[in-house]
C-alpha cells in the first residue's frame, strides 16, 4: 500500500535531493578550490560591510537631524537596490533548477514551492545583517534599548527576504524578454521619486519620507512589521505563479513551425577551408540561438551605455577610473561568451571529436572572431580621444592587451568546461549549470588584475611608458596565439573523455 507524501514531506525530499545532486555533480571536485576562493572573497565583503557599519554608526551618533533607527531606514532602500543587483551574480531562480522534477507525479506547485522555500531560507539573505547588526549595536542599543534593535533587525531581515522573491520574479521575467527590464527600472524610479518629484524634491525630502518607518519602529508601532509581512506574502504568491508559468512554458509549451524565408550565407568564408567553416558556425550560432544571441546583444548594449556615460559626464574622468572602464569595455563583449567557451558547443561536441584538430580550428575561429569584435569598443571610445579624455596610444595598447593576454587567460576556460549550456532554454537550464566557480575566478582575473598592473606601472613610469609595456605584453601573446591555442587544444584532448562525459550527462 502506497502512502501519499504531505506537501512538507515532498518539499523536504526535493531539497534533500538537490543537496545530494550538488555533491554528486561532475564538477564538484573541480570547484572545491574555486569555492574556497569565493569564500575568501565573501570574508572580504563581510569586512567591508562591517567597516560601513562603523562609518554609518559614527554618522548616526553625530547627527541631530534624525535618529539612528531613522537613518538605517533611510539607507535601507539603497541597500536593497544593491542587494538586488548583487543577486544577479550568485542566485539562481527556482525555475532554473525545477526542470528535472516537473514530469514527476507531484502536486502542481510542489517543485516550485520547494525551491522558493529554499530561496527564503538561504544563508545569502543574512548577508546584510553584517551591516545592520553591528550598526544597531553601536547606535541603536544605547539610544533605544535591545527590543528596538531586535525589531529593526527583524524588519531589515524581512526586507532582504522579500528582495530575494522580488529578484527571483523579475529575473525570470527578464529571461523571457528584455522588455521586462522596464519593471525593475520603473520600480526603483518610483522608490527614488522623492529625489526629483515634488516642490521640495531632493535629499531632505527623501530622508523625511523614508525616516517615517524608523520613527514608527522607535515608538514600537507595529505597522512597519505588518507592512513587511504583507509585502513578503504578496511577493511569494506572485513569484510562485511566475515561476510555475515559466517552467511550464519551456517544458510542455509548443512552438509553431515557421518556414525559413531566407538563409544568410557567408560563402566568402568557404575559401578558408575548415577554419572558414568554424567561423561560419560561430557567427550563425550567435544569430540563430537565443541564449548566445541575447548574451552578445546585452554586452553590446552595456558597452554603448558605458561609452555614452563616459563621453557625456565627468564622473569617470579621474585617471584610475578611466583606466578601469577602458579595460572593462574592451573585455566586455568577448568575455560574455568566451567565459562559457565550449558550453554551447557541448550540445554537439561529439561531432567535433570525430576529426583530428577540429577543436583547434574552432578555437582559432573563435579567437579571430572575437579579436575582430574589439573594433566595436575601439570605435565607440574614439570620441573620448577627440574629447581629450583618453589618448589614441592608450586605446591601442589596451585593445592589443585584451586581444593578447586577456584572451589568453579567458581561453583557458575551454580546458575545464564540462557542462553543456542550453542554446535556447534559459529559465529551465538543467540543474542551473551556469554557476561555474572556475569561470567566476577567470572573470575576476580578467576584470581586476589588469587594473592592478596598470596602476602599479603608472606609479613607477610615465603614462606613455605604461601604455608601451601593456602594448608589448599584448603583442607577445597575439604573435604567439597559435602556440598557446595548440597548448589549450592538447590539454583538452588529454581530458576529452572526462569532458565528453560531463557534456553528455548535462544535456
């Protein structure tokens, strides 16, 4: 006789299965060192938050215009906005990891409920307590007492948990269409409305409005707590429906077959033989498949926006910021795709292993294609040269450095990638496989290390000498690209059976 599982038993079983799946993942051993590095980065973040807590506590203790509780409530909307953006780098949506369970004989919302519960109880929601608790100990306890401190921490914690649901819902909608970006943009525009709407628009009006919950907390009024509970409950209900609809759409939805009216061909590339064939493959992969196409379009849009910001404002005119954004803009278009190198190819990697050196030709085609893409940020940043914010020598040296050393580093990910990334399914990618810690470390290296090198060189030499050294480093790797690409190819071949097993098991 079979017994029917209760909803809680079902949720508990699914969460246990997810924990076991993480331990049995093909990349578990590979990612252990990377997870340690991420843990170290978290410790630095924790230290930074505690330093901010001390700074804000000193401000609260010195100010007479508002109380310490009111000041934290004024800061909370900005903190939650930063939290929302940070979740894009770390948090998966429930729908991303629900796919393997949707066809099981489970209650309608059981899978989504399990993973929403997991997001509600995630340790990540406690991160901002590293800012709020020390702040409260130094500023709130001595003014209001322990009970008020606990009340403030509970309200802030509920805000962080509600933010997790808000992020999960909006991220899922954004994955379906870029137009959904208007939702968070509109929401945060409304949150910041006191800064630019009304007769008294400005920071004082903003502080006066958002200090009202703080005043209520200080008086032990219950309405801030009720408001947060209602907000959290509403977001959970909305998120539950959005996640379920998203999963159903991709798992059982049907698409109408459309007749292709015109096929874009690149016949001129055929004269280059196998290399030209793989170059065509790279171009058509970006044109025809949803995920790589969205990734490259997103990177181009951000590149244009950053260039416009630098050209039209003086926010980033300092030498350090100019160097940072110039290097960042050059690496952005290529890194968006290349950091996932071989992930998309994992869908058909079996065919690439059929003929000798197919993979090498693919790597060479990718290198040429993304080197050519550097012309886009180079052209977009030329107005900064005309405006006197950058020099042409600087742009040239950074472009060559990116083409050489930066691409050398990022191409190493091809050796260690063992996970197939879906070409078109975004919301229900199998097991949430895009959270690769090795890739995260490579991203950290290519975005942070060059700026450290430039800053160090500029303290020792003149700007032109620094640009010359960066140009020389880049040229060395550009001229030897065939050597290091073949080295990457040979290392991939030595791991091909292990990698092939990973690609096939994660499709």
